[in-house]
């Protein structure tokens, strides 16, 4: 049984609220980074949105609020995306995993 959706004033479907598409300024040139030597563990998958958030916050030195305005989302969402991306990259560097950027 599905709940009542106050926004549409009707019953919600099984998928709930649709996510807002995030803006990405460019598609990265590389789609994969392979360490030398490479470990046998599975690769780390980094989304283009995570890469864009990292670029805005760490490379362009924007605040989370400014990055959120550029990507059409909230400051808290940018914070979660950047935290996830940093964790994935550090895991890949320490464990020698391949990083694959999903477009």
C-alpha cells in the first residue's frame, strides 16, 4: 500500500519523489585511473556529479553553498556528495584500487 503524497494531493507510486537533476559543467576527459601496481580488489566507481562537486569545492575553492547554487541543489546535498567522493578516492589510493568515472 502506498502513502498519501501531500505535494500531488494523491497517492504516491512505489518510487516516491523524483530526484532533481544536478547540473554538471563538463564531462571529464579521462574515464579511468589505474594504479601501478594494481590490487585485485574491485574498482571504485566515482559518479560525474561527485567529480563536479569535488572540482567546485576543492579546486575552485567555492563554499558548499556556492557549489550548491551552481549545481542546482542544497548545501547539505553538496556536503554529502563531496564526503562520499573523498571517501571513495582515499579508499582507492590507499588500497590501490582502480577509479572508474561513470558518465
